[in-house]
C-alpha cells in the first residue's frame, strides 16, 4: 500500500501541475472567444467564466486521475500517451456530470445538448485533447537505473556487445539507420538493433535517452557545452551526444549538466 501511494505522490510534480493549470487557463480563454458547442450565443463574460472554470476544474480533476493512473502502472512502463488516453477515459464520467450541471445552470434551455449522455462525447474529446497537450509538454527521457541489489545480473544488453569491446565501460549508444553504434572505453562498433529495444535491455546501468538517436551512461558524462542554444554532452574519447530540447529540462533538473 505504501509503495502504491508513493507512486501516486510521484506523479504530482509541482512544476507539472502549475504548467497544466496554465495551459488549461489559456485553453479556457481560447474556447470562450470562439464559443464552440453552442456557447457562442452567450455573452463573452459568461463564456469566459464558463470555459475557464470548466477547463481549470477539469484539469485539476485530470491531474488527480493522471497521478492515480500512473501510480497503478509499473514505473518502468509509464508510456505518457497511454497514461493520457486512460486518464481521459477515467475522468470523463465525473467531468461529464460537472459539465452538464454547470451548463444547465448557466445556459438553461439554450444548452446544445439535452441529456446527460449527450455531453459524454464532447467531454471525452476535450479531455483527450487536454491530456495529450500536457503529455507533449511533459515529455521525459527514457531512463535506465543502476541495480541496487547485491549480486544482480548484468544488464542483458551487455551480452550483445561485440567481443572486441567486452570488458570496457559503455559510454553511449547511438542509432545509425537500422544499426546502433556502441561507444565504449575500448572503442566503438555497430550492432543490428533498435534503440528502443536497447534501452529496455540497458536497465541495470544508470543512463538516459538524451535524443531520439542517443542513450548515454550518466557516469560517462565529463562535461557539457552549448551549440546554437542546445546542450551537448561531452564523453570520453571526444564523443559528443546531443540533448534534445524535449529532454533538456528534465536532464538538467537531474544534474546531467
């Protein structure tokens, strides 16, 4: 039970919550201006109160639902877009009741939909859109973690390392077309494999995906520099790994550079 509650709490990052509420406020203002779903007949002030309240309130509900959904998943299998879709489905029933009650109270007979069930479809679409927007804004790198258990087996990926590189330290894995280039303390070589499959097998080493084409071992980072506003990690042997802007904030917060 304690582990489950810890997982839920880990999904309630303060910065993520603030960003989600800010996005919701902006979305509410936008919807108030365009007046979708028959709300254009109401005065702008009423539309503003209506849409901002529903978007911010719905997002608060979605934050709780997202943390709950994430807590039910294994930490190594948190796929953001899957979480977004499941969260939208989970929050649609209570959100539909809220939207129905608010709409009937504010607009009365002018409401576009008559029955409660007729609101479910639009609520699901808006919930899914908002959750997907937040998932895109909160994309995090795929990470692997060093095993803390004594006598734990070596990561499966190390069995794929070519014989001439075995025994060396793995610094990075770089995708080149259908191949992966392994950067190690003994040099580099290519193997036939997808990066996503390699990352799944690298658990047991502390590292992270820094770019769509790179995984880097954290202990291999010896410095960082910036080029045209983007961070580049410096590795032994003159190797440099780019950092995607999608991942830069999360990696910086975790002390990578």
